[in-house]
């Protein structure tokens, strides 16, 4: 049996029931075939076995008290996956579906994503099965304080720098930072996505969504096309979805649909983002509200129907496995030409095959959504340098990083004999640097 297949089989045996982690590992390792064939030394030094085994997994109890005096217990995680090219870096997710498999898949993806940014950041991820939905600010604060009361001893500005992800935005980062500072006395860049008044960076809020559109726009431009006049469907209505919508609209696209976990809205006139921001960012309410406020818009219960809406460009920006092979087939049938993954692993392996076989330009998550973590690294640079860059400065750096990622994965796919296959291109381009750093540092 070939090296990659053996590693994958052992990984599945060793991590039973971890379906998301197994899926991410399969996507990544399969794409690495051409580079592994060129480097027999990888097998001799068990490089892939080391690459797929986290350096450290931390799991902990998070007890907190709700507004009625009930004691609740959640589970906290931090997976410090790979520090070959820099300190562990990656978000925290608070969502009831969080388990070790989800955090490990996100951590593995993060290693290669962070490498693609060209900045010195390793890969990590964390979170909890805590559900912030419906909780008061006080409950969220007490949860965050308890979570940090354990996490603080494992992180640091030069060792591990967490940030946001699903369920963790500016409010949560603020509470987490406050508790870290209280426990350590350090006002340092140990978390990114901080508020602008206490060390955050301009553009970090917008970065993932803007970056997704910058990279997709590059793919369009290379084909003599642009966002102008295109119909776009965006799933999710959180941080990534909102700023992807904002940038796509500013480039002349018409975004016609978005969703949350209950259902989707369709607005043939083009989504009014000010209304979405009011509902989701200010009121923390449900997207169904949109149809009650905007004439002509409709709300449909359930998420799946969104992929039946004809569009030129689909930007899945909610969560993993939201597009399966049937959804992909519906999108293809209705004429989709580009798919840019804003979420992490939003397309199943079978869904990816449907897009690639149909000649859709498929832009995988670890490249397409790298703008968030890239801007986090720019926030770290500003923190260390005691500097504060202007919006225009950070935005220009973000755009350049995203365009460079596109060129890198395009050129890499071509040079390894799989032109246009950006899944392989992004995996190989990200892996090259991590592999070189791991080889240079010996068996550690
Ligand atoms: P938010 O919490 O801000 O928003 C998440 C959105 O996705 C909400 O609309 C939420 O709906 C929806 N959603 C979550 N889970 C599900 C589900 N199971 N089914 C349907 N809808 C769901 O998170 P972000 O926007 O930050 O993150 C979205 C995706 O982007 C994630 O995959 C994340 O890993 C990825 N990402 C985020 C980055 C960042 O900088 N924030 C960077 C790179 C990637 P509801 O409110 O109903 O739960
Ligand atoms: O998936 C991701 O890249 C993020 N959630 C952002 C991580 C970060 O450290 O900014």
C-alpha cells in the first residue's frame, strides 16, 4: 500500500468516530500525492504521521453560573496542532456541535491556511460546546471568564494566540481578554480580533469576508471577468457572510440570498445589508425578521433550499458540510461558475468532486478564507511594534495577501501537473513550507 493510504488508514483507526477530522485529513493527504512522490525523505522521517498528530491537545472543565443561579458545566478545548513555522494561531468556536473531532479538523486545516498567508504563524484551534444563543451578556461574560481561567496558562503572545470563529466575536474576545489580563497582568497581543480601543486592528472585523471576495475577484479577473452584474448566493449571516456580502455588492454584484441555522431569505432586488446588520449584529435576532421588514423579500424555513436558487457565484460562509453532492449538482444545473469557500470545509468530498467534474472554479477554504487569520497576524505585528496602521494600509496588505494566495495555488497546481485543481494547489503550496520547516527542525 502507498505511503499516503497507509497514513490515512492508520489515522482512521487511531481516531475512530472523528468523522470531520478524518474528512479533512483525507482531503489534505490525497491532494499531497504529487509532492510526497517527489520527496522520499518524508516517508523515512514519518513526516505525514507527525503532521497529522497534534503536538498537544488540551481539554478542560468550564463551570459557570447562569442568571437563575444554576451551575452549568461545559467542555473546553485547545488543540495546539503545529508550531513549525510560528506560534500556534487559530480561532475559538463556541457552538453546541463542538467536539474534539471538529476542533481537530479545524486545527489541521489551519496549519496549511496559515502557511499560505506567507506570515509566520503555526496552526491551532479551540472552543467549547457552549451555546451563546439566547444567553444574556452576563452569562456570556461569566462563561468566558471561566474558560479563560484555565486557558490562560496554555497561551501567550509568542506561543499560542487564539481569535474568534463561530459564536466568538468582538464581545467574547473582550471578556476573554479582560480575564487574561486580570490573571497575568499582561496587556499583550495574546488574542486577536480585539476592540480598536485595546489593541485591535482596523479591518479585522471585515477581513475574512473581504478577503474571500478579493481572492474570488482575482479568479474572475484571470478569466477576463468580474463581480459586476453577477448574481451571488451567500450562506450564513454572521461575520464572514456579512462582510463577503458588503464587498461583493461594492464590486457590483447582486446578492440575492442568505441564511441562518433556521432558514433562508430571498430578495430578488438584492439583499439590503443595513437591515441584515441591524438584525444580526445589533439585535442578535433571527434572519426571518428580514422578510418582515423588507417588502418583496421572502423567508423560507430550513437551509437546504438556498442551493436551489440560480446564481453565478456561490459563497458558503456558515459551517462545515453545508453543501453535499445533491446541493452541488443543483448549483451546477442552475449555472454556477464559481464557488468560494468562506466557511471551513463547507463542501463535502463528494460535493467537491461534482464541482470539479463540472468545470466550476472551486476555491477551497484554506485559501479563500485565509484573510481573517492573515489580518490577525497583522494585528500581532502591530501589537508587538506598538503601532496602529490605517484602514487603507491594512486593507491593501490584505488584498495583496489574498491575490498572492491565488497566484500561489494556481502556479503550484500547474507545476504539479494538476492545473486548475485548487484543492491540490492550496494543499501542496501550504504544505511545502511546513514540510521544509519540519524537516529542518529534526524529529520533534
Ligand atoms: P458567526 O458565528 O459570526 O456566524 C455563523 C453563521 O453561520 C450564522 O449565521 C449561523 O447561524 C450560521 N450557522 C452556524 N452553524 C450553522 C449550522 N449548523 N447550520 C446552518 N447555519 C449555521 O461565525 P463566522 O461568520 O465567524 O464563521 C462562519 C464560518 O467561517 C465558519 O466555518 C468559520 O470557521 C469560518 N471562518 C471564520 C473566520 C473569522 O474570521 N470569523 C475566518 C475563517 C473562517 P445561527 O446564528 O442560526 O447559528
Ligand atoms: O478559521 C479561521 O481562520 C479563523 N477563525 C480565524 C483565526 C484567527 O486566528 O484569526
